[in-house]
C-alpha cells in the first residue's frame, strides 16, 4: 500500500474522532457519525471541533461545523480549510 498525504490526513482525522468519542481507532470509518455513534452528541461535536482546530492550527467557521455529520464530511471540511490556508 502506498502512503499518501490524503491517506495520512484520513488516518489522523480517524484517530482524533476515536479520541474525541472514546472509540478504538479501528472502529472509526468514514461513515462514523452522530447517527451511529451514541457518544457523538452536541458536546462531543464541540470537543471534536476543538481537537481538530488544535491539531491542524485552523479555525472552523459556524457553517463548516454544521457540515460535519460524519468522519467523511469532517475530512472534506478539513481538506478545504487546509487548502484555503495554503493559498
């Protein structure tokens, strides 16, 4: 398997999701979200956002936070934010 920056980012985000919600990292998939993770409530969402912001040194806007409904959408939001910061 080839290692890529996207794969590395995906694994880092899965790890942060696992830590934020008390899951094992192998339990986290791109489909993991509030609908299938009982600990992913509004307080957990804010903890997740804070952990993401600290890890990547970014600030998520209100509308970006509400786009996060799964690990996949979190990944997309972070990728977009990191792309913006590189411009």
